[in-house]
C-alpha cells in the first residue's frame, strides 16, 4: 500500500517561512472535526525552522531545518494515546481533538518535541500532513505546495519504494537510533548536524601576498586519507560532512610552483583555519589548530 512521506532538502531551505505561514493560514481559526481543532494564534506553531550557523568569519554558512510531526510508524504517542492518537493506513498520524482533550501527558511521549499544547482548547496538537485536504483529493499538503525552492516534497509510495529511494538518494531521518521509523526524511542533513574544516591558501608576505588557486589539499584522519580537493580562485578550500568531536585531522597542501604546507587540528565544531601560507622550505614551523586553542610547534 502506498503511504505518505515528506522529503526535506536542508540545502534548499532558505528560511522564508512560507511553510509555517501556509500551515497557520490553513489551521488558525479553522476547525476540522476528526482531524484537528483550530491552531492557536500565538505560540504552538506546528511547523518550526531551526537555524544553525557554522564556522567563523570569513567562512561561515547557515542551515535551516524545518521540523514537524514525523508521522512515525512506531510512534510513542500512538502507543500512549489509548485510542486518542491514531495511525492511518496511509501513514498519517492524527491526534483526535475530542479523545485527546486534557491529555497534556502526551507531549512528553514525542522524542522530537513535535507535539504542541493548545492551552485555550486544552488539547495536544501536531502537524496533520493536511490529511483533511489529501482526503479531498489534494496532491500535497500546503507546506510543500508553497515552498518556492522545492525544499519540501510530499511523496506517496510503498514502504519498499521509499526504502529504496532513501538509500539511493542518501536520505536520513532524525534520531534514527530511536527506532520510531519516521516518515519525514532529510536530504543534506549534514549541513545542520555535522562540521567542516576550511581555510585559505596564499603565497608571499604582506602586500605581496597572493591567493593560490589550484593547490591540492589532502585531509587525513588517524593516518587514513579521507578527501582531496583543489583550492578555488580565491585560494579557499572546505571539507564538509565531518562528525563533531571526531578527533585529530591533518591537512597537507601542495602546489607545483609555490610549495607546500601542512596543518594539524583537533575538531569539535566547524573550523576555519585562516590563511595558510605555502613555503618551499619543508623545515619551516607548522601551526597546529583546534576549535578552541591555537599553538605553534616545529614539524
């Protein structure tokens, strides 16, 4: 049987807020019996966007992560709801606005914090995948309909088809270890959850300093070569999708004309190493960086 899933591309989300506003437009002051009571005017937004900034100037990026009910197949709220929270055959979870009245205890069952309390109506609420619209023949919920960058995509397919697609496209779910089996998948989740090491390569001193384009930069971890890139036209390089607090890394930089350099760093959060100057003298001092300290030693 085909079931609903939502695919979120973190790299495409620009934090425009259209998904949040469309959901509020659909549900604030609107009652849909059997689906959801009206969403409150203030607070309790069913779709939220978490923003994370990585790095330090001048190498900084930001990622925006839309979060909402995951419509889990092993949803703890369904188990605890005693009939007040139901899992539909098409994969959508519905919190019955009548049966769940007064059940504030259900908020603690969601490990993602995606259930919200409507103080005025005394009822827990979630993003309902706009099931009331889908049941009328709509092809997608309003949040994906209004997304200008295609960061949100609603798809209806079998579990096996979705499993294959997730594997093929490298899709991930939040906190997979919880085994709740979410139906919201993320592409490029590393932009929000993992780190980078970056820097700029130059040659010369002072006003005579020039960016070095086309230098080969090799990243190693515990003696194993991981990645290799070339510096761009501004002399910049960046290694992304690295785990936080993942220990020591070594960078070896080489250019056929301007020489070599190497750096070692201990990674905790995303790190910009600054300007690294190439030197044809292999015995020159090499700097060691970390996310929190800086020291100088001789190679």
